[in-house]
C-alpha cells in the first residue's frame, strides 16, 4: 500500500513546472486546482483539502485528506499549517504525488 509522505518542503524555485501548472489552473474563477474529491491520474487515490477547525490550534486550516479507490482514508493532515484564509491549490503529478502551492506565501509542498 502506497502512502503519502509527510510534508516535504520543496523550494519554489526548483518547482517551476509544478508552479506553472498550478497557476494555469488558477485563472478560472472556480479555481480548477481546488477541486475536492480530486482523483489521482491512475484513479487509485482521491484527495480532499477542506477547510476545517483545528482541535489542536486556534483557527481554521486546509486539511489534506487522501483516500484509496474504495474510500478508505489513508492519510489526513491533522497538524496542518495551511491557514484557511490563504489561497492553496493542489494537483496530482504522473507519479501519484500530490503537490500543494500556497500563492500567498509562495510555498510549494509535496506528499
């Protein structure tokens, strides 16, 4: 069973292609790269990134949640630092890695 990696920071300058793909999807007012229940390219996984209250911190945060094709939760980032009022976008790459981009801070993360 494949698991997503826990918050590995990828410097924004080395992620130009991913950044371009994320920004290309941001032109649509409905934010194409904020699609909930987004399937991975091969359909084995889906991701949701809802904004939820934190039980551990004050405020609301984007919470990355990954499920397998049957709907079983594989991962949920309960320690998320993605503040809910910041703009966050996500997509899958060809290797089933999930990329998140915070346009307000200019940070890129990969799971």
